[in-house]
C-alpha cells in the first residue's frame, strides 16, 4: 500500500514536469543560453563569420577608452531616460487621477487611454510617429493651417530627441492602469478624516494619495527606467539615430556594431554594459527607497 502511494506521488511529480517542460525548454534555449553566450562573447573577438577568439577585457577597454561613439550613446541614453521616465509617470498618474472619478462611460475612456500601450515598442507605431512628424507630416500641416512656421522635428538634434521621447511618453497606458488600481485601494476614510481636519485637495494628494500608492510609483520607476535604457525601436525607425547621432542610443549602437559591422563580441560587451547600468540603477533605487516607500505591514525592501 505504501509503495503504491509513493508511485502515485512520483507520477504526479512527473506530470508536473511535463506541464512545465515547454516553458522550461523555451527558457533554457531562448533566454538562459543567449544570456550566458553573450557574456562569453563579450570577452572574445567574434566577427560573426569567424570563430570567437578569447581577448579578455579588451572589448570593455575599447568601449571606455577609445570609442567616442560609446560616450555619445551613453549621454543620449541618459538624457532620453531622464526625459521619458518622469514624463511618462507624471502623465500616467495625472490621467489615472482623472479616470478615478465617477464619470459617464468611464470604462470606454480608460480603454482609449490604455490602447497605445498595447503597441508599445511596435514598429508600426514608430512608422506612424515618423509620418506625423516628418517635414510634410500631419503636425506641420496643422501648424501651417494656423499660420505658424513648420518645425524640423526630425531635422535637428534637440527636436529629434524630443520627438522620440514624446513617442515613449505617449505610451503610458500600462503605468496608468497600475496607478488607477492603486488609487482604488486607498481607504476613503483617510480622505474623510483629512477633510474634517480642513485639508484641501492638494494636501490630500501629497500627504495621503502619494504615500499610499508609493509602492506602485516605485515599481513603475524601476520598470520604466529599464525600458528607457533598452530603447531601440523609436531611435532606429523614427530617426535612424540621427541627425548627427543626436538620438543614437546605446541600443542603436549595439545593433549597428552587431548587424552592420558584424562585431558580435564588441556588441555583446555593449549589451553587458547596459545590463550593468540597469543593475546599478535598480540597486540604487532600492537603496534610496528605504523609508520613503510606504507599506501597510510597515516593511520595506
């Protein structure tokens, strides 16, 4: 009897492995293997059509000492991140607060605001954005219709960067949904007590709403920072990294090194620098969030 039970439990264990096998195989082949391979290639001279040869830290040394494009791309990426992350979160929170009101057809309105995020990173959306902001595009047509001069949105370094930043900020739907869910969880009793004490809407927002939803704000800061540091599509499709490499983010440099010059080892080193930046920024955010992010159980990270 005991032996039958053991066999029965073992059979259940095997069935569990069968169910997770597709995901596990996909993870090993499509995520873990490329992840470890890129780490190895970053220490090699790998020209795609030739076998990789070990060169130690030379790729990293070249990146930080003799490659001016790296520092330009690093600067552009940092500026892009500093523009898009606050812009996206402020817009998402603002719309979430508006949609938290009891309005007619609120479900339809929420869906409309969320739709752009469904196409986040989409090449089709990037092409549409380029058509909107090109010299003879819709935006300039609207400007000329009200007797304003055309703007070279994609023709100058500053305006081109702003244009791709606007594309990223416009796709705030996922953050908005999370903020909206968090706002629904804020106890109404807190607002009622604040009203009795004479607090206005602004004080309620900064002293009740923000602390109560701070875990979601913190989570969104991390996720949107990661997204911004990995940006590639908007730079590649909308501006091609130009003009004068003013939108040449690290993701664009990685792509160019890998698939234009076939320097797979060098591109792998760039990818690990991006990974390192993400890791450091995430750790710093966790470090500085201690005591500033409110949790109901009183804990923090």
